[in-house]
C-alpha cells in the first residue's frame, strides 16, 4: 500500500521542486513534515528526504543521485 500523497507539498525551492516533480512522474508519493518532505517510491521500500530549508547544495545532489540510481535499477528515465 503506497504511503503519502501524489501531490507535491508546498515550500520546496525551485531545484527541490523540480526533483520532486520528476519523482512524482516516476510514481513516488510525498508526506510533508515541518522542515522536510518525505518521499516514498512505488516499490514500497525506497525512501528519500527532501529539505524545505536547504543549506547545502550537496544535499540536493545526493538526493538527485539516489533518485537516479533508483531509476536506473528500475529501468525508468529519471528526467532530471
């Protein structure tokens, strides 16, 4: 059973929103917390955390890399 909602929560910056849109297009769902958005893959076991208040560009690169790896493992075009 999928967790979260297919709607991307508000409060993400431009780069994080673009990543979340690519995740949503790949079937991920989202839950909004106080300062983070939790993303859940359609496989039911993969998760990611997206920051609403990013202070380090490396966090975005790491999240994008994790999403790209997941896409590669599942033969999906990441689109980002």
